[in-house]
C-alpha cells in the first residue's frame, strides 16, 4: 500500500494494548478462543479487518486517504484514474465497443479511482462514458452507497450504475490494492514439517501458537508457488485471495480482470529473501510488524503471491493478457502527457500542479509504488497486441 513510514517498535503494556484496541472486538475474540481453542490467524485477521461492528474497514471510509492510515494510488491524485481511462478505452475497443460496459471495482474506498476515470472520459468526450455501468464493491454496503453519492454529486448520475450485481456482464473487474488486505494464514517450518501459526490467548493477550495445518491447500500453495521455507522461516498464504478471484470474475461473461497490488512471484518473496514473513501493519501512515496491537484500529496486510493468483485466475477460466510493473503500466498509458495537459490548463493552480507532479513521481518510482505488480487476465478477448499499459517496457540496467 501507498505512503508510510516506520513505526516505533517499543513493546506496549497490557493496559496500553487494551487502550489502543477496540475492546468489544478483543473481548469477543478472547471469549471465542477460550471457549473453542486457538483460531487460525486468517480468522483473527478477518475479524480485525471486517467484523461488522468493530472491524478496521467497517468503521471508517477514509482509511486510504491523507486523513486516514495510508494512501492508495487513486487517493494520491486523480491522474491515476485518468490514466486508467486510456486502458479501459483500449479494452472496450478490443471487445467491440459493447454497450453496456460493466466496471466492477472491488475495494472502491472513497471512489477516487472511479471519479478520476469518469472525469477523464468526460473531458475527452469519450463514447465509453455513455456505455459504462459502474459498480463499487465494498465490505460495508454503506461505503458503497457513499461512493455512488459522491459520483452523483460530481455529475455522474444513477444511469451509470449497474443495478443487478448478479447479471452476467461484459466489461472489466478492477481491484487496486485489495488482495493484500484479504486474510492470510501464517505458516512456519519445524523439523522439516510445515506447521501453521494460530492465534491463542496467553498471559492476558493474543499470542502465536504453532499447530497442524488447518487446510492441505496451504502446503499445496507453497509447493505450487515454489516457496521453500527453512526451519524457523515464516510465510503468509492467502487462500482467501485465491477464492476471491473465482468469485469476482464469476459474473464476467466477456472482458478482463485487472489487478494492481504489491507483491510478486511467491518464490521471490518468502524463505531466504524474507525469513520472518511479510505481514505488516499500518496506522496513521506508520508501518509496524505487531498484528496484535490496535486490534480493529490498524491495517493488516501481506504481500501478494502473484504465482498463486495467476493459477487461481487460470483455474477460473481466464487467460493471461498482461503483466508488468505499475511504473511501466502508467508510462504505457502516457500518464506524463496527462500531467503536461494539466499544466497547460489555465485553470490549474501551481499547488494543484505540484501535487499532481509529486504523486506521479511517486507512482513511477521503481523504488516506491512503481514496483507494484499489474496483472491482466481475459475471458473471450485476445491478448495480442498487448492492451495499452501492458505494451511498454522501461530500459533495464
């Protein structure tokens, strides 16, 4: 996820842990563990993030903004959504200009991506604007409603909203920085055997406890992704992300799935490269590594295993149509030209231009968000020539 800085690592006291967490959520999880025994970390993470009453993503809609805990790419500047308009136009043309054309955005947040994209289509007088049917998908229906209210206030009325979420559609499914926030199982190796790290209640708070694997798919995913763990190494496996791919594209009769997230091939992420795993926490734009702090009030996230996601997409009947970095994707969409156009507009203030330029530099920086992975998978559409965004390669040193 976007812009963050390190969080001081001093261990909090029990009183501090209670004070900085959502008490009712902690109590429910504690009681569940004491009654039924340790739970998988995936179950703990699911509750911490998505509990209907106290989950991190269910209590505020501004988590991904400057006022929240981290910035996603669309929140940095409308240029990001505007660039995606070019990509969507290319895919729409490839599919024969279908009308209606569905845009399902999972993890829509504040609606910044859709806003930037629709404003750009309107500025271009693109015929795609009349065909598009937008559907935001959030864990909390109230957040979905807030996104639609924002877009209507900006002049994009209800005629551009898909009303039947179960209908088969032609279009695109977009998930930007979503998969990293889906629950993960934590695994380790002891005496050459893959074990799972569960969440238990010990000495008045949550703690890790090793146990047998809760699902054989955990070890199968490690093997299929080429992840080799040594004794003591830790890794995260997101079975939820694999399931999400299947469910997200189920209504897609024809079109493509576009994923943008940080991660990479599993074999390059866990084991020797990162023996302690890649689970991270984020709060107030600071990074940490203790998942049992600020329960319900901090983000929990892990790198995305793109090997496993690609396998899930192909199992769902999709074929790869592109894979690149975010820096190359945005360069292929000529995002720099959008910045030039913004700067030449007499209505653009100096502050607006500086903000856009700074955001674009961050998005193109291979050492920052530019290293994010961008994956495309199609159904009923050709992969060649590559769609705009997947057709650009930066010079390699």
